C-alpha cells in the first residue's frame, strides 16, 4: 500500500543528513559537555556551535539560547519562570484561546495560583488583532504570550506589531513559535520578542530537543532545578546528540526554507483547487493570506472527522482532525470552537500539513481517495 | 485503537439505508459530540423482518450502529428489546473506554424505533 504522510505539523521524520550527523554522538563522542576531559570538551564545543547557529537563525545572541526538551518545556519555563520571577510585581497575563495546550494548561495552572489570565478570542480566521492585545492591558499586566503560527489552522499572527505594543507598555512578550520556526524568517530584535519557544521535531530534527530564547537581562526563575547547566538556567546533562541534530536541521532550513515555502504554497493551492472541483460542500478554514504554506484545514459538511481519518488511514494517508469523535474527550478542538465554526462543519474538519516528502502525485491520490470516502460517509449519514 | 471487528463493521457495515414507509422510526443524537443516528424497522407479525440505519459519527458510532442491527433481523420483538449497549460493545470485541457511549447511541436508536412502533400500534408498553 502507498504511504502518504500529510501530518507534518504533528511531527516530521528526521532528515537523513541530520541522523548521520547525530550518530557519532551516541557512541564515540558520548562525553558529558560539563566534563573537563577531552570527551567532555568535544561535546561542549558542538553544543556551543549549535547554540551559535540557532541564535543566528532568529537574530539572537548565543547567550540568549537555552536548550531544553522541546516546545512544551519551553512554554512551561517561559510562563512559570516569569510568573515566579515577577511575583509581587505582576499579576496579569494576556494570552489567547487558540494556544497549544502547553500554554493554555500552564496558564490555567497559574490561574489556580492567583494569577489572572485574559484569553483573547481570534476572529473567524484564527487571527489575533494587535488592538485586542492593547485593549486587554492592565496596570498589573506583566506578560503577553501569543503564538506565532497556529498549529491547527496555520494562521500567522502579527507578531511584530504585538511585540511593539508590549515594548511600548514595558510588558514582556513571549511567543510560541513552534510552528513558525524553520518555516518563516524570524528576527527577535525587529519583532520585539523577549522570549520564544521552538522545537526540533517539527523541522526534521530529533524529538525531545528545543529552545527557549530569553532576551538578555530578562529576569526568569528556573523550572528545572539542579546543577548549573545551560548557564544556570536549566539543569540536566545536555542532550548532545539531540542538540547536534537540531543544529543540522536548522542548517538545512537555512538553505531550503524560502524555496520549500514557495513549493508548498503551490502544492497547497493545487490541493485546494482539486478538492473544490471534486468534492461539494467543503470550506477552507484559516486565514486566506496570513498563513504558513504547508497547512490546509478544511471542513466537509455532513461527514465526521474521525470517520474520515480512519478511512484515509486505511488507504495509507495520514492527516489529523479536530472533531469531537477524534479527540478522546468527545469535544471538538478548542481552536475550532474559538473560530466559531458552524456546528455542521465543526465535526467534519480535517487538517493536512504538507512537508518535504509530498508531491503533486500524492495530492492526486489523496483527493481521489477523499472524494470516494466523503461520498460513502455522506450516503451513510441521516439527512438532518 | 479499534478492534478488527469494529474496523470490519466500519468498512462494511450491515443494513445501511432507510426503509420506505417503515413501521417504526428511531432518531437519536448525542449533543456533546454531535453524533446522530436514524433507525427504521419493518415489523410483521411480531417479528422484525427488516432494519436499516443511517449514522453520522466516528468509527465507533458507525460500527455500533451496524452491530446493533445485525442480530435483530428476523427476531421477534420480545427478544430484541433486551439488547443493551454492553452486548453491542462485547460483540464488537470491546470499544475504547472513551467510545463506550457510542454503543449507547446504537442501543437508544434501536429502542427509539421499537418505542415508535409500539406507540403506532397503541401497545400499552413503553421501553424508554
Ligand atoms: C504550537 C505548538 N506549541 C507547542 C508544541 C509542543 O512542542 P513539543 O512537542 O516539542 O513539546 C507544539 C507541538 O505539538 C505546537 O504545535
Ligand atoms: S464520540 Fe463520535 S463516535 Fe462516539
């Protein structure tokens, strides 16, 4: 059977060159980067080289990059570490209702501990407008956290404008850039970003590695206590092989990012045109222009998302859905609820996220399969 | 995630469709997840001679709908009223815990259709 992976927002395969670069760091070059001997120094050097590259990729200084276990830890560190460092001074956080659970659940947890949180609602495209952020600011607001790109819709928030507002008010600005990093150019200085989360496994690097960028001079408490690793910001022996892999993955992004974005935009438009001409009663979700190239989120009227996913899976096609039945909690995704999709569309939502392996041929196969599946499932549904 | 049996019923469900001028109609939904089911039955001399369903829902809901209709065909009404969602889930070789309520949708659909039939013939007995 054919295998077509169109779930690159969930995770990506490790690039072959990335894996090659990593392999020596498991057996021959296995040193602990904190050791004085040559094994340790070898590891230290590559970790610092990686730090330099990742920093350069987003316009930061290498001392501003902390390696950690991934996007979730970076988000937790940012929110909890700042709240703790600002205790007594700041009591209010502004974030959005469409953040990844790594932010939403952390914010909920902080609320239980006496912090008040404003969750901004996006417009119907999933976009947060800068004036909403400005209007929500209170005297006790110390942190604004708005995601760069939404993982379900692909909608891209005006991070630079929000950063400028935060700076004007002297408020810290964090962005969860897990879905933007490696896909769009990011400049933390030009965009007035104080903290930024990114993760390696979304950009063809290994799982379990990520960064939190923390602007020089920012006061933040540790999340993981222990020895003085990572300039005393995050305890734990460095995941050297992972960091080396992340470094290589970033290097590849530097080289192919622009070209790949252009290719994926064409591919996505081809996909959508084909869907529109072969399947009736379908709409595209997300912003018409402010979105990243690889994500196509659609709602099929009168078909349930989990049934679509299982049927696609049986044909070797991997995608995801935000429908109630596919969620495990029997509730539609918080993002789809936030953009107020009509009930008959909400549960028929599918997200395809394209990546380096996908071709026009994959899309032809997928659309053929999908039109057959949608027809079969629609015929099975009661007309309401 | 799902058993083979669930996948089989999902891929090739039995008794999909709609009976014209049915003797009983059951329509139920689950407001939380939006799943919907419609069952129509034909009853002749106290026996269910035909049954068809239409379902909007996930894999579990479709498989459970198919499973609940299968043993009913050709059975006297008296026996079919005893079918529960537990039977349906067991016949499917189990359902994931979060999907057990989907078999309840199927049970309720069948019961609503039987109930509708009894109402139509003014039988003084209600199941729901
Ligand atoms: C927007 C966003 N934030 C955070 C995360 C969590 O990242 P990780 O899987 O590296 O913990 C993800 C990925 O699932 C994501 O899409
Ligand atoms: S939750 Fe929809 S299948 Fe039951």
